[in-house]
C-alpha cells in the first residue's frame, strides 16, 4: 500500500470540509439551509448513490464472492456493536453524547470516504466490493442510527421505510439476483448520487463553523473515542478475519473500511431526529482529520 496515495485522498476530503466551513462564515450555508440540504441528501441523492454503486459496475462478481462479502459484513458489524455495548459504559457523557459515542463506534464512513479510499488502495474493481460491504451499513445506520442517537422516544417504525433503507434493500436484491437495469438508469442514478459526498462534507464543515475554535481538540473523551474508532477496531477486525482465509481483496477492503472515520450520516440524522448534532459533528471532524494519517498506517501495517 502506498502511504502517500491514501494521504492525498484524505487531504481532498478534508478540503471539502474546509470549504463548507468557509461557506458558513461567508453566509452561504448554515441554519435552515443546512437542514434543507440534509433532507435533500437523505431522501434523494443518497438513495440514488446507494443503488448506483451496485448497478453501474462493469461486471458482477460470482454469487459466492458476494455471499463471502456479506459474511464478512456480519463479523464487521457484530464486532462494532460489541464495542457499542461496552465502551459507552466507561466513557462518561450526557445521554445525547453517549448516543454519539454509540453511533460513531457502530458506523464508520464506509460510503462517503470509504468508496474513494477503496478505489485508491485497490483499484476501480474494489468499488463494487465496498458497495456490497456498505449495504448492511445503510440498512442499519438509517434504522438503528436514530435509535442510537436520540433514544427510543424518537424512533418511529416508519423510519424503516426511509428512502435510504429502501434503496439498500433494492441494491442487495439486484446484487444477489444479478439483475441489471438499463444502462441509462444506472447513469441517471450515478449522476444524481454523485453530488452526495461533496455536499455532505460541505454540510459537516458548515456545522463545525458554529463551534468555538479549538473545542474539538480539547476533549479527552473525543480523543479516546477517535483512537478506538480509527485504530483499535480495525486491528481487532484484522485479527478476527485473518484465520478465515478470505480472498486478499475482501480482507483488505473490510479492514480498511473499518478504519474509516465516523460516518457523516450521523450528523445528518442528528439534525433530522434530534440528537446531539454539535457533538456528532465534532467527532466526525476529529476522526476525519486524524484518519488522514491513521488510514495509510492501517493500510501499510495490517495488510
């Protein structure tokens, strides 16, 4: 793995967050604008991106490979949720902050940052593998995510029919049945979903603009959570998966995806369902900044 290739990819992502910060200070983003953009992302562009990631590849892998990736995803999320149950017991905070701890541990940014990093590390063919690994993420983050962030009082069964969940189920069905819609459909969805990543990062930067300078870097709890998210979880997953004799590409993608920073979706969901949006944006920012260095380290040392 080339440390500097991945490092450069992470700098591009950080630059998008910085642009959102600047846009807020200039008055282009913030307040109601951020809320409307988050609804646009969750209900239109992100569902399009989820389906497009599955149907726009040149060639689908064999069913056995797809099932192998899904098997790895079971281990992936069982490990993450084991940390969700354990770590917040020892990491103090308000109920809203503990919701952020749980979400940040459960859901790495396998979509927005994970996709470009997978391609940078393993080539264009890795995108489909990363998309299949991300399908359970989309199902869980948009169903259990609001429950983790805001508690049972904010959970509604209709959330299970949110556009991103429907898109995730559709993507999984298309992958397993090997059905391919007309190329024009994939092109439309890919074009629409293409704005999701940069626009989401701009919103995160805008939210960070309203926080006191330096606040993010002065919290020991955020640093502990960042170390667990970026280093402890991928190292643990690597130790668990190595004896399974997986295809090297599947192993590499799984471990590096676990090393991603906290998912940007958490900030959008906090805005939508009443979680601690400021704290969620803080951990998203800190883990993203630190991942510029930690992801290349994980790629070099563990794979």
